[in-house]
C-alpha cells in the first residue's frame, strides 16, 4: 500500500465554511480538519477517495469561489482519525462498528471499513437512510443503492433483510470498500453496476446531495417498480420541499430528521 494519502484542501470564505462542511459531510467524508488560512478565509482538509474529481466538481458547482488543492500526506498521519472512531447506534437493535474495533454493543451490528472512500456510517444522512430502509423493506427484496459509498446501506439490507442488492457510486474506489465490507459481514449477492438506468427494483436507496437527488429524480423513479419504495436522504431540513417537487409520482410514507438533516421514504404509485 502507498505510504501517502491524497487529501483535498478547500480554501473557502469564512462565511461559507459551515455550508461547505455540511456538503462534505453529505458526501460521506469521515473527518474534516479546519485549518487557518488568510484573513477572511479558512481551509477545510478532508479525504475524498482515490479519485476526488467528481466530489470536487460537486463542491465547485455549489460554491464557485471555493479553491480546491490535492495534497499528499503520510498515511500514518492521515489515519489518526481512526483512533477516535466509535460505534454508531442506528436504532434500538442495530449498531455500526468501525472494523478495527472489537464489537462491544448489544444487538445486531455491521462492521464497516471505509478504506479511502466515503462512509463510516456515522453521518446523520446514513443513519436516517438505514433506519427508513429497514422499516419499508420486506425480506428478500431487490434493492438498488445509488451512491453506495462504502456500502453501509447495501450490506445492512443484504445481511438483515436477505436482500439482493445492486450498487453504484461515482467513486470507483467505493467498489473495493463494498467488496471488503460484504466480506467482513458475511454477505453475498451485492452486485456493482454502471448506473441505475435500465434497472427495476423493489426499493431504491439514494443517500446523495440534494441537487443530485433532483437531477437524478427521473432515473430514481424509473428504477423502482410501481408500488415499490424510494428512500431519499442527504437533504437538509430546508431542502426537502424542493426535492419532493421532483417526485410527484410518489406518495410520502414517512420521514425522520436528525441534527438538521431529513430522510424521506416514498412509495411509487401503481
């Protein structure tokens, strides 16, 4: 393994720092370091996987003034966040446990190794998506996880609901993370696809940025069978109304909010 890790520095206006941090968390980063920059600006340092170009483009689209720079640091330094990782409680019976820790939780658990990609599972958007997915999904369903990251949702549904799952993410590095997490949790039947187009599933999971939920709304709706379910996450509370305007072919089943984020479960009309 290479002894350096590619990180990305975003130099941003101080007034945009919190909004851009929220966007990065929504992309599934596992840590953000805020560094001092010139007056009126700050630098946000984070990992965006082996190929950060798509994530950088997403941030640039929303915040054109942000300046991104790829930096290389010793892996031993970059991995120090792992020392502070702890299990995340999803619901009363399920926890997400960093794979390098000894599970010391009650009930079911998933072991999660994000590698250099997104998704330890501790961000509110992932917790909410998994909660709602488990609540609307029947055993042995077919699932499509769009924007799968490290595979937290896919592995959880495959293990706990015995579902057959197809996954896709714009980050190619997610493929190895999904494979590893499937292996860690004794899961089979997760298939990597090149996109959601041409598929039809019982449930579609989409834990991605709200602009992408909007731009991909037609593909997401077409990817679920009539009567099937869609779980949308990655929305700030104030973004939900705008996103749902693009899902008028569906009825809302339930929603849940956590720390300023909201996930919604929808059912496609017959």
